C-alpha cells in the first residue's frame, strides 16, 4: 500500500515558515482541489495521479520519497 506523508510535509513547512498553513492555502497555491487534499490526508489507501504528486513536491520543495512511501500490507 502507498502511504502519503502529506501531514508530515505540512508540519515541516509550518515549522520552516513559522506559521500555520491550511489545506485551503495549499489548494490555492497548487491548484489541487481541497477535497482531493483532504482525501490524501484522511483516507487510507486513497489513489491519486502523478500530476497531483508533482504539484505537491513542487509546493513543499521535496522529493517524491518525502511525500509517499510503500508500506507492506
């Protein structure tokens, strides 16, 4: 199963920027629908496309392995 580490990336960015960052802010900055971000954060096993992952990596300034990981079932 693929596990998204979006919450961890949000925490790191909030720490770096010394402020709270909302899902709405990420949505507006990336063009990713807010409901898609919410599903990535809250639904175990949610599947998304590479375009979404690319936008999130660009926004957080991270590599793909910082955003997703494979977890054995």
